[in-house]
C-alpha cells in the first residue's frame, strides 16, 4: 500500500472519475485497529453519496421470479382493475344523482309550502264559520224585529224607538259581518288557488323525478352488469396466477390504482418514468422470469416487444 510523506498508508478511493486519483490517509496499523476511518461528514464521503444519488431513478430487479406469461397477464388484470375503478366512479357520480337530489329538495320545499297554505286555509275556514255563526242569529233577530213593527205588535213609542234602534244596530252589525265574510271567502279562494298551484308544481317535479329515476336505474343496472363481468373475468385470470405474484400486485395496488404497468419504449406507463440506459441494461441482462419493478412508483414492469429492450 503506498504511503505519504508522513509515512501514513494511503487507501485508494474512487471519486467516480475512473482515474484512481483519490486516496485516503491511514494511521499506522489502521488496518488492524480500524482507526482513522474517514468521518461520515468528511467531504470525500459526502461527494460519494452525492455521486451515487445523482442518477435518474431506474428499475428495481426483485428476487421474485414468475413465468413471463403470468407477468403478461398482470396487464389484463390491471386493465380490468382500471375499468372497474372507472365504472365504480361513474356509478357514484352519475349526473342523475345530483339532479334527483335537487328535485327532491324542491319537492320537499313545495310540500312545506303546501302545509303552510293548507294551515292558512283551515284558519280562514274556521274564521268563516265564526262569522257565519254570528251572522245567522243577527239576521234572524233583524227579520223578527222588522216583522213586529210591520205587524204593529209594538205600539208604545218608547218600545218602537228601542226596536228601531236595535234594527239599525243589527243592520250595521250584519253589514260588518258580511264584509268580513266576503274578505275571508276571497282569502280562502286565493289560498286554494295557491295550493292548487303548489300541488301542480310538486306533481310536475315528481313526474320529472320518476323519469330521472328510470334513467338512473337503467344506467346503474348497466354499470352493475359491467362490474359483474369485470369481476368474473378478473377471477378467471387470478386463478391462473402464482400466489406470491398476486400478493405483490395487491400490495402495490393498495397504494396505487394498479399493481403493474407495461414497460413501453423505456417508459413506465404507470407513472411515466423514462428509464435511463443503465436501468435498461440491467433489465436486458435480467432473465425473463425475474420480476422487475419501477423504481419511481413501485409497479411491476411487464416487458413485451414494445418495451424497447
């Protein structure tokens, strides 16, 4: 081992240039005692760490092996998983859901307004009954008093005057009661017209809701049928797969949408990472059965003729 001017051994150290120009001084007997190792924060160690981490993320060769045909089936499973997710999202976000919720809110508002108007109608009808209950005896008493005067049954001047005063009072009261009666009857008519309008509006809303429900239910049934088909197809494919490979796929899919992606033209189609030359070299050197994963997203990279190997 070469030494420096102080007589200390020099350990060759690669700085990444390939020229073998870097050395690290060691104290005497450092090989035996393990002393004078370069500190972790030494500039040389820092340079090495930076040099090793400066590259583009690449592919990871795992220790797992699986039949290339089984790995290729992962793409079909991933495609089914994507279609399943899209169908489920579509089912959950159908525009009819929001439209029906809107219409149902309006329907409820119409119902609440109907209750208010019906209450006003009932109150008016009660008030009308009271007025009519007061009006009937007043009219009867007026008729009776007028008849007594006409028949000459009241001859005493004081009694005649009292009867005439009562008749005048009764006429005034009857006029007031009849005016109230007309006002209440008009109010009942207006409220009933408003109620009829509300009932018609609510009926139209319910008709629209029934149409939307039929449309939504038909779409949901179609989506459910597709989801059932996807589930059947997936189960058939999974039955052909190695257990450990599917376990890895599912573990990755728990974090991502799918657990595998096609390596196409040196690019992971799952996350879009373009692999560097050294990563492609390692993939080319790997046997077809070796399971390769994307260093960026972790998906299993399935190699085909489109991979650019």
